[in-house]
């Protein structure tokens, strides 16, 4: 009877040790995933800041907000790759 309790105690110890090791491994995996996501978000932010060009202060009205006429002129000044024959 004493041997059965010894085996159960050793088995429980090994199972608990395996659970702790699996938890630590999962924690490191989660930290790596978060670090990768952070890097991707930084790249996205960097790319959007580069592509977002604000109009110059001279082109803006006195309040700093472009007027509708300035917006229309800016749209007509752009060239688009999908020109359709009219």
C-alpha cells in the first residue's frame, strides 16, 4: 500500500513540474508574439507617417484649415493611374 502512494506522489510531482515548464514556455512564446506585433505596429506607423503629406502652411487659409476651393484644386492637381476615357 505504501508503494502505491509513493508512485502517486511521484506522478503528481512530475505532472506539476511539466505544467510549470509548459506555462513558462507559453509565457516566453507570448512575449515573443507581443514583441513581433509591436514591431509590425511601429513599421505601420512609420509607413503611414511617411506617406501622409500635409499641405504647406502657405497653402492653408488663415485658420490653418484648407478651404473647399483649395481642396478641389488639390484633387484636380493629382494624377491617377486609372484614367478612363470620357
